[in-house]
């Protein structure tokens, strides 16, 4: 049903900043297992919503976090794709707010 799907998109949009902030906080504190769990949750949601490019970016970021090492390039790629997806959502669901920061 279109209304249900649009509701899921709105919920994703409403939670996107909080999710990104939580992932970044986990990485900054060195809690990579928590970051991986958060990314796994995001990956599941964007997969369910059909956001394939964001799913691929999230999956790669999750794998990098699980592997350890330098995750900043993956973070940058994820943030870029999240911003691009949110911009498309703003057009689709009308009036959604997003920022590049």
C-alpha cells in the first residue's frame, strides 16, 4: 500500500540523523561492534525500502567496520550516499528536511 510505504520512508527520514550520529559516536568512541550493529540495522531497513545504492554503501561500511582498520573512507562514502538518498526522498515525500552535515 502506497500510504504505508510513504510512512516507512518518512520514518526513515525522521530517524536518519539520529542513526548517523549514533554510528559516528560509536566509531569515535572505538566501539566498533556497536557501530556494526547499528549499520546492520540501517542496512536492513534500506534494503526493505528498496534503496539499493544506499544498501550497497551501508553493506561495505559495515564490512569495513567489522574488519577494523581505517573506516573513514567508508564513512565518507556512506554519508555521501545517505545525503543523496535523502535529497531524493525530499522530492518523493515532499517537504522532508535534510542537511549535508
